C-alpha cells in the first residue's frame, strides 16, 4: 500500500542551492579606531560582494570611524563592551543572514577573495572557510605572532587530530548554522582561537583558502601587542588543555606530584625496611599530602572529562537545531 507514496530523493550538489535559493550575505567588520582604513575596507567588500549588506560594529572608537563608515554606506552599530570577542558576540546575535563574511576593518585582508570563499562554503556544504594569510609585506605580520600561530596550531592538531594553517586569521566565512549555534565566551582577541576550537570540537566541515595579507594603510595603527598577546596565547593554550582535555591537564599535574612524592618517600621506605623506624615525620607527612593531591587531581580530571563530554553534546545539539541548506 505504501509503494505509491514512497518518493526517491536523488542526491544533488550544492551548486543548485546557490542558484535557486540566492542566499543573503552579511559582511561583518568589527572596528576600533579605524578611521584611516574603514572606507577602503568597505569599498573593497562592496566591489567583491555587491549584493551583501556591510555592517560595521564600532567598539568605542575615539576617532571618526563611525562617521567615515556611515559615509561609505555601511550599516553602523555600536558595542560598548570593549574587546573584539564582545563585538563578535553582538554581531552574531544581531545580524540575520544565510552567509556571514567576517574580516577586520583595517584593510589588511584581500576582499577580492571573499566570493571564492563563499562559493566554496556553499559548493562543499561547509560551516566555515578560513582565509589563511600570505603576507605581502614583512611589516604585515609580526615575528612573535608567527611563532604563536605555529605553536597554537600544533597544539590544536595534537588535541583534535587536525587544525588550520592560520589559527589567528580574522578573515572567515560562516554558515548560519555555525553563527547561530556558537556560544561566544571570549572577550578579546582570543575569539579567533575560540572559533577554531568550536569548529574542531564539533567536527564541523571546514576549509581554508589562501589569501593575501597586506600591511595597514598609512595612519592606521595595530591594536595588538607582541608581549601582551603572547601572554594571552600562553593563557589560551593552558585553558585549551584544561577545558577541552581535563583528564590530560590534571593527569600531568598528578604525575608531577606523584614523582615528587615518590622521590621523598623512597628513602623513608628504605630506612623503615632496614630499621623499622620513620625518622623524618615532616617528610613523611609531606609525601602523604602530595599523594593525596595526586588522587584529588585524578578524580578532578575524571569528573571534568564527563562534564566536557556533556557540554560537547549540548553544543552539538544546538548546532543540529539550526536548519541545514534545503536542496530542493
């Protein structure tokens, strides 16, 4: 009786989806004191993506960023909480689109690559495409940031089995499913790392496209600090291990305490075997206390590992709750 009601669905590529659905595109530009570069950035993305709506989110600029952005034809909004992570959280919550192109407002990213990034996202059904930077000038990319990028990229590869070649790139294209299921927690420039970890943790389909990276235009100053951001990188690496692999993080601490405890306890044990006495009670108490810390760290790691698994499942469900592209 069901034979006449069963409909065979033939697989289709993502190209018909692009042509039939005509997805809406939003360009998101977080800005802080970018008066000298924002008009050039807006013009570049308008030429590359003429059908997109360009949003500039100002983050308490003290120069004429807002006036220049409005004059260039962008939709300008303001986020009062300082920090790029806070701006990204607001942008992702407020803006409604099918595809999101995020870049910095400093004219360092090549806007002409944006159509190819969008095309790849749709053709391959990806949730994120990262613009991997290829510097065009030595001044564009600081040596300390190169080192931090390589270090964190390697750590993410060890944690998740894969990574990106440019973990700190601010040039990315997202699907709506990614944006509306991403719980932004970072406040500052660690947001790029959090975005990458979110995609890797949930095993989302992602890709990379190489893109030119230019030096800032004259009159525009970088907001990054090699030493301050280096400390943030180190803190982010530590937090990654603690949040994403708690058993490994607390297991390493437990192993260190165990080695110290054994080094203190072995002479005491040998003395006790020979004489039946424990002559150094403070050392014995210290060794015992260290072993207690070993077991506390192991149990903490086990408990948090269960919590992380539950959190990952909740993130995955939030991701799946967003509709996938309909290929009709």
